[in-house]
C-alpha cells in the first residue's frame, strides 16, 4: 500500500516496520555521519531498544514526527 516502485529492476521503497528493528541500527551506523548532516536519526537510533521505540511510535511515521 505504501510502496513506491524504484523502476524496472523491481526494487521498492517502503516504510520500515517494527519487525525490522534489529537491522535498522546497523543501517544507521553505516551512514551515521552522512545521515546526521540531514536529520537527527543518528541521535535517536542508538541501539535496539531505541530502534524499536522509534519504529513503533506513531510520530515516526508522519512528517514533523519524532525525528
């Protein structure tokens, strides 16, 4: 429902779900410096607990939300 096609290669861009909380901090860590230039997610996502909290908070899903 919320997926956006990335072209003929079959890739999709879609919101993260709470079941992906374990891999989310690894992605943030990999791009921490770059991501931190544009938003404050690296300050919010620091471990598994904060990842789960962010992905389950309603504010993280909408513009102007928690991050």
